[in-house]
C-alpha cells in the first residue's frame, strides 16, 4: 500500500469514532474502568497516528460528543473538556508522526504518543484551571486526575498502540513508513 486515500482515512476515522462509543461501554462494566483505562484515548491516538492530525482532531472531538449524546458518557458537563483533551491527542499524535522521521518506526510511535499524552494533559490542565474550574484547580488535582488515576490506561496505550500500528503495517493495511527497514525485517523473518 503506497498511501492512505481520503476514503481510507475517512473510514478509519469513522471506525475510531465508533470505538469511542463502544469501548467505554465495555470498560464501564469494570468498576472505575473508564477512569482507569481511558478507553476513548486508544482510538483517538490510533486515528492520529494512522490518519494524521486533521483526522485525529476530528476523531477526538466527535468521539466524546457522539458518545455523550448516545450513551451519556462522558457526562454532558464533562464532555467539552474531554473534546478538547482528546482533540489535542489526535492532533498532536498525527502532527508528530508527520514531522518526525527518526528512521525507526518504534521511536516515531513512542515519541508521538508521549508528546501527545503530555501535551494534551498540560494544555487541558491549563484550560481547566483557567476556564473550566475558575482558578480552583490545583497541581495535585491535575497530577492525580491526569497521571495517577489513569496510569493503567497510559501503560495500556503505550503497549497496545505501537503493537497495533506495527501489526497493521505488517499486514499491509497501512503504508510502510520505512521501506528499507521493512524489507530487511521481512527477509530476516523468512
């Protein structure tokens, strides 16, 4: 596969938006599953990595909105902050993947994920403190809400997303990012 077409990107984005509705429903069956595993983050970050910044942004905005309208999750009052946070994740992960060309796919993926997760959390924390929480938002609340309580989700994202991306690339469902490296890996596997 040479390059994802607009149709391919649209289909993948729609699938990721649908996953933003379905995954939280499945994980909310586990007590505190939504907080622990951050299920909407997975498809939004994947969409950004695979389809790029515009699609990641759209997925990050539409995912929580549609999920809230259909299932009530996230709660309507919390939905705007999630739309901003997830939109930033999709935008930043897609942009970093576009700009970064280290020569190694795994480095690109982890850099995009870590930068997106940190950037989205920092910007959203600032917006929460200044706009949504009216100055009553503390550093400890920010750290607890964005790092401590969702640590299992962060670990899950750092394990699953590069694995999924590499698997999709090896199955020829995504364009190969580094052709020479991919050809060498396939020759060694054979």
